């Protein structure tokens, strides 16, 4: 008789970017529906607006009974539970260029950047999906809430911050939402 796998407890921070938002929400929904993870979701103030614009805010309630909205850098209080091991890892997906810039420069003045800072200090694994990434063309195609595609040019400063983020100890940069499933699988395999 095989042992039942326990779901991995993760903290998921969402910032205010539409890039990768629909895909990330769908991946997380699938992971939770399979019973592979229990998720505490915390949102930047801008994430709330973007999720509503994409008509995805209500879908979060199906992913987690605990959806917290930023009131300040340490409110709601997620840093303590992260540091004491209540979660296996911290996922920030999607992460705006602004969030990445703050992280690589040590600025922890928002709920998401403070969570990254505190998780980092507590040696909690951190996975980040930046929206601005290195591409062959220097451009990225993303979906609007209407389903239409739009091509955006990645700024040089954002590319440099992406490269800095990749070099940071304790942070793993992922480049597509589907990689989240691979990460969850590694943790569920470890718990068996």
C-alpha cells in the first residue's frame, strides 16, 4: 500500500503584472485541484487591480481559502510564518520589473519584497517568475484581458535587473509558469 502524499504548503506572492498572470493562475489552480499543494496567497495592491482587470480575482478563492491583500510591508504578517518554516518555499509569480528592481537592490518596502527579504534571511527557498526576461529579440508577447496579443519591448535596465536576480544566492529564477509544476513535483517527491 502506498503512502498518501501530503500537499506541499507554499506562500504565493502575486504582483501587479498581466504578463503571465492567466497562465500562472491556471497552473496554480491545477496544482491545488490535484492535491499537490496548499497555498497561502498574498497580493500586492496593484495585483488586485490587475487580477480584476483579467477577471481572475474570484478564481483565487478556488485556489486558497486564504487570500491576503497588502496593507503595508509587513501587513498581513507573512514574514514570520515564512521564516519559521510554515511554508516549504516562497513563490513570487508574476513579478513585475518594479518588484525585481527592489529585490536586487535590497529594498523591502512592500509586502512582496519584504516577504522575499525575510524568506531570504531565513534560508527559505525562493522562486521568482519575472515578467521582463532575456529574449532573442528584446521583446515579449503577452495577452491582454481580451485575448489579443501585444508585443512589448524590454528595457535595458529591466534586463540588467533580471540578470542580477539570477545571480542572487537563495533565489531561483523561473522563466515560464509551467516550471511551477516541476518545482512542486520535486517537493512532493521529497516528502515521500
